[in-house]
């Protein structure tokens, strides 16, 4: 990330808030070009710590550990396209938080406020990365899984989503900005993967570790309490929605796939935690670490 420092490139689906973030960083980057790498590095660690804290609170594994945070940092280090600041990377912070809040709705004493905040954060995420609206599916199904249907709670979520849109539309109206506003829309496309031998090896290891994690999650699923099982269900729903997002983008950019790293990190953590024969997690871990070094230091 620091050896091959590069400025972020704007994409068609990037939102107005993300563009303003880059405008704020641009004057600093002229004198300190490494600012983008520092910002990206800090984001990765904040996300890893938050994801690890949520996984620990939800008791996804029997013992408290740092495997989820480690898995997140390890997976996000395997592909050079993810070393640069991007809109999907920023909204990862939002959706890690949303997943954690959805998992607490099961016994939340104040669900209306939480659902409103979830909707509000989703609306804000769309102003950073427009395809974030796809995660409305995660919210709707997540609320259905976590709680019995109550119309007032769903309306609170809808109000939360509309709130940032309302304020932004009011701003455009007062400043006569509607003439310059372009609605990005959705564009169905088939994502392609372009990479060298290191990237294909990393893709194979991430897939293998995910499958191993799913296997052990399935074995231990019925032994877990109801709330933990619901959390796993919401996590797999999160992963399903994240996999769908790259198909509604313009361009052939692997950066969009960074959205899947947050939901697969707890799954890979299970592949490290559960096996009794420790050579399996040791092989996966050291192989990923070796590829990370190869990608980070030798791949241009």
C-alpha cells in the first residue's frame, strides 16, 4: 500500500459525498501524496476492530479472539486493487455497523430508533457509493429474520432512508443545483477478473478458506443459541447481497468486490478456529501470508 502509492480514480457509480472527500484530500495530497495510503490503512484497521468486536459480542465463536479482525486484514491485503482508497472501501464501514445492529434487533429494547438509524446510514452510504442501495434487501430481510412484522418499525426504516435524500434535494432546490445533477442509475454488467498468478492463487485460497469455514459453521450451527444462529443467517445474507453488487456497476473494476471481505472474514475466522487438526488453519494462514508478501512487495 505504501510502496506502490497511487491516487484513487473516480468511477461512474461513486457518489457526491465521496467526490467531496477526494476534493478535501486533494490539496493535502499535492504536498503529502501518501495521505491516500494513510487514510486507507486507518480505515482497514477501524473496520477490522469493529468487525472483530461485533463478532465477539455475538459469540460467533465459543471463545473471544482476534481471528475475525486478523482474517479481514489478511483477505483485504491479497489483491492490489484493494490497496487504494475507494468508495466501496468507505461504505464497508457503514455495512459492518449495519450488520451488527441488525443482529441486535432480536432483543433490542428500542428497535424503532435502531431501525431508523440503520435506514439513515444506508441512505448516507448511497451518497458515497450509489449501488449501496442494493443493501436495502439486506435490511428488509434482516428485519424480517430478527423481528416479527410491525408496520411502524418498517416506516421508521423508510423515513431513515429518505431523510438524507430529503435534505440533499432541499439543498439542490435552494441552490438551483438540479440542472447539474446526474442520476447515476443502475447498469447491469458482467464483472471480469484480471490478475497475475499471485491474484489467482489468492482467489483460490480465499475460496478454499471460505468453504472450510462454511463446513465448520454448518457442523456447529445447531449447538449455538438462537441469537447466534440468526446472526450467522444475517451474515450469509450480507454476503449474498455483497456478491450481487459488482454486477450492477459500469466498468470492469475488481475494486467493487471489496464489499465481500467483511462478511467472509468471520467465516474464514471459523476455518482458523474450529479444526482440531491445526495443520489446516496453519496451511491456510501461512499460504495467504506468503501471497500477501508476494503481492505487496513484488507485484506491480
